[in-house]
């Protein structure tokens, strides 16, 4: 099993950076499970810098039924669905996009 603490810590940091006394009351992050099995990740982008940033949909299907992920943005929500061992991977995909957007905004 891979160590997933770094992506989780970075996601926690991103979440904390959005909390301004208002955002966290209407929006947030939801992690759930799928019955096939797998994970869902939904991150509200409303009122964040990412709300207007383009995101290129990601679809990966590996060699076995549990080796997959799908990430997209719909209606200002980052949505990810993945196999049971890929939650850290979809968090990392979100973070890579968020970090790139932040760097581009600085230039």
C-alpha cells in the first residue's frame, strides 16, 4: 500500500486556504464510496479561483477492473470516481491542476 498522507495533507491545506468564514458554510469537499468498489471525490469550486479554470477530463482504465479513474469538472464541481486503490491518485490529479492554476495566476 502506498503512503497517501501527502496528497491528503495537501488537500487539507487547499481546503483550509478556501475557508474564509463564508465559503465553508456553503461549499466543501465530499468523499464517498462506490459499490463497484471504489471512491467518489467532489470538490466545490464555487467562489474559488478554480471555478473559471478549464480542466481537461481524465479517464484511465488499467489492466484490471479495480484499476481506473475518471476526473472531470461539471457545474463548478471537480468530480472524481476511481477504483478502491486510487483515491490518492485522484486527489493528486486535483492538486496538480490547482497548483498549476495558482502558478499561472501569479504570472
